[in-house]
């Protein structure tokens, strides 16, 4: 018997499709047993791979982890175990830069089984009831927030991702210089815009992640619109929540420049210590393949990473056109750094931005703190 253990994140989208695909793969391969465990969304973003790869054979990971993977050799380089034709097909059918996000230092460290970025979502019934309209500019978004109708995930990690988004839209993509995260002008403006918006929202937003935000919008009669949160197609499916959400792209700036999301999603990786690498590789190809992605993977609650699933008519009909409505936003999404040490910066940087948004203070001080955190992270030894 071949036994494999996997770790993913604790949500319908993260856990159930892995259990379902493992069950089906094992039915087709009776000599294989695959067991999946789940961790929190925060642990999904923060947990060091070196610890997880010592315990698990299969890992659903966030792409900034690949810097650690490449530096510490804790993941299997899939290009050495998966046929090149399969990887070429995956690249051709990537949603945005999802496939590329797991490629570093000449190796493919994971397969993009899940694609995501911040998108907008709203309750059409509540918009109609309140007489509100979907905002067409940042100023209209702020005006809607003044009415108490906007919810934004303001947890630390989401605050940092939204900071990246605003900096890039304003005109300076983060991390273009090794000396600082972003220039002073763009950084000050981005922080100020975020604080103004979040101060108009319920203070509870500062403790909500995207899951909690979509749960709020889809289940109650409070906020009616979320301008940007990592998309979860589950909340656009009939029967998943009290109300199926409608989704779309991101509100433009007053100049007409559209906001640019920060890429998320998830990849399926294999531990370098896995004793059954060939079997694990076959399972990974099964999960990431087009048929599974638009079939069992999606219908068991997953959010596919394969472009064929995003373009599939039946998949879109089952999810209130979530994929069709948001794919352009993902295609344009910003790819975060993936150097070994970036996760250290991400944890500290998230706290810095969140601290400024909740307590206020001087934007220049926050930017200096971000620069210091970046330099400390760059000193990480391989």
C-alpha cells in the first residue's frame, strides 16, 4: 500500500476538493491511500514550508512560499517528475500569472490548482432595496462607504495586499527598488486612501478576512458591496449561502485607471521527503488536469486554476458567472515577490500597515518601518 498525507486550508474551497479528488484517485488506484488535513487561512499564508514538508507528502501552498522552497530544497521540483508536455499545457491554460507564480530558479515547485485575486462582490437585492448603485469611481466608492454600505476585509495580510494594489494603480509597482518597498509619494497616497475608506466601514472590518467578509455579505442585510476581497466562487453558487453574490472587476480610480489586484490562489506541491514521489506526481497531474478542474474539482467546491474551467459555460452557470465576470481582473493581477525571506517581510509588513490603518499616525514613519522590515528580510540566509 502507498500512503500519502496532505495539508490544505480550512474552507470548503480548500479542503473538500482535495478530499474528493483523493477519494476518486484512490478508487482508480486501490493500492493508494491519500489523507488530507486542514489548517487556518492565516496559517496557509504564514507557516514555514520546512516544518510542513517534514510532516506531509502533499501540500497546498501560497506562491510566495516558493522562495523558501527553492532556497532550502524542501519541495520536489516538479519539472523533474512531471512530463514537460503537461507543464506546457498548464502554462498555456494559466489564469493570469498563476502557473508562473510557482516557477522560480529554473524549477516548477507547484501546480496552480486554484486561481484567485481580489474582486468585487455585491448583493443585487440589497442594492435595489437601498437605491444604491455599483460605484464607477473611487470617489463613488467612498460615498457609498459613507452610507455604511461597504465592507472591506481589513485583516493585516489583506491590508498589505490592498496596499500593493493601490501603489501599483497609483503608478509605482512595489519592490521595484531593493532599497524600499515603494516610493514616498505613492506610499503616502496609498496609505491615506486605504485609511479613509476603512474608517468609513464598520470597525469589525479590521478583524475580517475575505471569507468572513463574503459570509457577511451573503448571509445578512448589512453591507451591500465589497470593492475588493480575494474571490471565493462558493458564495456565488446557489444554495451555498442565504444569498448568491454577484461579482465583477475592480472600481477604477477617478482618472479612469482600474485598480490592479494582487495575485493569490493556491498550488499543489510535493515534499522533497515524500517516499512515493511518482504516485504523488500522478495525483498532482490528475487534480490539475482540465477534466478534473472543470468537473470533480469544481463541483466539490474548488475554485479551479485551469483556464479551461474558467471559460466553461456549465461551470459559469453554476457559479452565477463568477469566472467570466472576474477573469480579466486575475489576468491583470500583480505578482508578489518570492525571494527567500519574503514571507518574513509579509508578516511584519502586514502588521505595520494594519497598525497604521487602525491607529493612524504618520505615513512616512509607516513607510520607513516597511523599508526596515524589507532589509531585515533580505538578510535571510539560505
